[in-house]
């Protein structure tokens, strides 16, 4: 039993050692989800929670895992989830302009 525990700890450490750049090379993109949920004591009120992590579209396995955890462990009932994902990475969007402005 201790060997399996040690193995799972090593696997988690290896996952943590993966850099953002390596994840992007594997197709992961920065994903932001706005989770709207109802307050348990006041169901007429909605609250917002922002979740952000690298994830794979269109299945979003990391987001699904988090939402399953939310449903099991958190009392706030989900109302809606809005998902946005960054575009494919590449060179930074930087343009050089040949204009100069002098202010006195």
C-alpha cells in the first residue's frame, strides 16, 4: 500500500514539473471559466467564481474534473459556466510604428 502511495506522489510531482510552454506544445491553451452559482442560504442571489488553468478544447477535461468536484463538495448549486480560451500561442502581437510624438 505504501508503494502505491509513493508512486502516486511521484506522478503528481512529475505533472507539477511540466511547464506552461510544454503544455502549450501539447495543445493545451489557457482556459478561463466564469462559474455562476447560487448561494445556498439565498438561492435568489447569484455569485461568480473565476477558474483558470491550462486545458484541452473541446472536451475540457480539467474543467470537467473541477466541476465534478464542485458538484460533490461545494454547496452552491451551479447556474451556468462561461468558458473562454486563449488562441494558439505564437510570436507576441507587437507592431512597430514609424511615428514619433513629442510632448512639452
